[in-house]
């Protein structure tokens, strides 16, 4: 269970599936995610058999994370980052599932999404998936170090980065390539900083220690602190990572092609 609990922290499940107004009910969903397309409400992922995922089979859980489909076959909106999770290892999926089965069941009903037209037409997801969903299991690069490969896995899959294009989560295959705007900017209703190694617009002047210290404490190299949604990411996720995993993330980010852009 310890490994599964750690993975749930890395993936951000704690913050995403916990309503800030109901911190006494972790993983019970109800959090509002405001985007340019409307507001998504995260679902209950506790083991409650009626309101949560307690009645799901292991196959249902695997299909949700790796293929982005509900037990009845309906596609999920990509606000649920299955395009990144599709690269997870089978062991990690099993351990996440095992841990979630141990959390307290909460009989809290899911709230419907409040999306604007035409994004409220779920059938359009068939086209979206054809355009943007490119499931690919992570494969280590034998030309890179174990640390770099661990960092790549964490950034591309466990830690999921958003794309401004059509609200899509980037295809994991494109992250870090020269043709991709990966990690340059993202949007879920507000912009986030460029974290490529560009010295003018990104974090190219940050050392590896600067990055790891930021992920652990929220302090920037200039003494300022993280704000907005990143505060919660640090509090609920990256501050709980091992030093080795934070160092791996830093090594991977510093290896990416620098891209200009605020």
C-alpha cells in the first residue's frame, strides 16, 4: 500500500479529487476545474460501490487510466489526464488501484460538468481522440541515464502537463520534441510559466538544485514563492516526492530543447 500511496501523491489524485471545501472527504470528488470550455467537476474515486468506484473491476480501472473510457465504454473528457496515464506501467496502475481500494468510502454523488456548446456534446470526443489521443506505453531510452528515464516517466506520465491546443493533454510521444510546444505554456483557464531551459523566458538560469528545492518548498531562486494552483501542487504532490525523484525531474527538464515564449 505504501507504494500506491506514493504514486497517488505523484499523480496529483489527492488534490484533484478532493473538494477544497470538503477536505474531510479525500478522494470524494466535487472539485470544480474551470477551463476555457466550461467547468469540469472531478468524480468520486473512493471505494463506495454506488457513488464511487467500489463496484469497478480491475479491468475497468485499467481501461479508465490507460484508455480513457468508463466501465460502460463512454470516453472521458481529457480533463482527466488519461492521455498521460496511458503510458503508465502495469505495476503502477495495479498499485494505484490497490491503494484507492483502502481509502474510506464516501457516498457522495458526482456533479455533472457545466460545459459550453459544443463541448458539452460528448460524441465529439470521438473526433478529439482521433486527433489527439496517441496511447503509448513508456519505454526507457537506452541512450539515456536511469535518472533521465525516471524523470521522463514522471514528467510525461505520472506528472501530467497540459496543452493549450484544443484543451488537449499532449500526446506523451511529443513531449520534449523540437516540434512540440511541450512544457512551454499551458492553460486551464489561466496561463502557467514556461519551464523549458530557455534562459530568457523559461528556467534556463535555474540550476538542478533550484528546481528540486522549488518542487520541495515552493521557493523560487529569487526568494519569491509559488502562487496559484502550483502552491497546491507542491503542498499535495511534489513536496512528498523522494529527493531522487525530484532530482530526476530536474535532470529531465534541463535536458529539453529551450523554447521561447512567456
